[in-house]
C-alpha cells in the first residue's frame, strides 16, 4: 500500500514540476523538459517496484507520459512543426546520453573509485534495450504528433482538447509499449509473461494519460509574450 500512496504523490510532483517548468520558462521550458524527461525516464525504468495485487512494474512511466503531454501542448499552442522539432530534440538527447555514458564506462576507474559499478548497472544497458528505447520513443512520439493534428481536424474546439490529447496519446503509447516490449523482451520471456508486461505497462500509461488531462488544460491557459509571434507559424502548420 505504501508504494501506491507514494506513487500517487510521485505523479502529483511530476505533474507539478511540468507545470512549473512551463510557467517559468515558456516554450523553452517545454524543450528543456523533453531533454530532461527522456533521460530521467530511461534511468528510472531500471528500477522495479511492487504495487497492490503483486503487480510488478518499472518506474519511468509517469515521466514518459509527460513527454506526450509536452508534445501535445506544443502542438496545441505552437503548431505541429514545433511538436515535431521537440521530438527530434528528445531523440537526439537520448541518443547522445546513451553514446556518451557508454564511453564513460570504458574509462579504467581509479583504485579508489566507487562509481563504476553502479554506473554500469544503470547505464550499461545491453544494445538490445538501448535499441528498444530509441526505436519506441522515435516512432511513438512522431505518431503522437501526427495523430494529434489529424484528430484536431475533427475535434478542433478548445473544449475538445481532451479528445485529441487522449486519443493521440493512448494510441501512441500502446505503439510505444508494443515496440519496446517486442525488441527488448521477445524471446526472453515466455508468451504469458511477455503479455503481462505489455498489458500492465500500457494500463499504467493509460491511467496516467487520463490523469494528466486537467494538467494540460491548466498549462494551455498560461500566456507568454512569445505566444503571439507563433500564430502565423501555427496556422501554416495546419495546412
């Protein structure tokens, strides 16, 4: 029960930091969030916890859902081109971090060093896991941007943002989970265990996506001086 209650607080804190980052730094804050969240999510995923009913899950899902929230918010306020650019920025950040940390691990540690072993556990990911993470992020995030714009063509009013946000994210997060689990775990676990990992991971993302919807409405209400300059670019991105 502790993990469930602590997890709820954890989600609230994540969403609060997301709002504060945008409130303080505007669009630049959203780009910064993408860079930070892609790295943190992939560090957190190394830790597993047990939730009620003996459900074992990895961390990182909350932070990963905020990435979809960020791309949806950029799409909503600044246009599809900005959202797509943020996805590429996040992919570059993840690729760069993976490459640099693998190089760090190859340095011979000093006899007094204490960091090599824990760093190897966190960043010494097998190539298969790194490929799974990069592939899932790249495909699902670009899909989310495209789906959001497509759904907006049918449900484009301000009040209908929950439809385009939840619709695009729930489809994209399933694709993300499917790609990651297939590349990372297919052939390692039997079909039953693999299916359980897939379904429980997606269920968590599904719930978190719904929980994040009010946060998106709050974030959309924030106004900045730079917003007026984005009107022309946003309009052209809808063509």
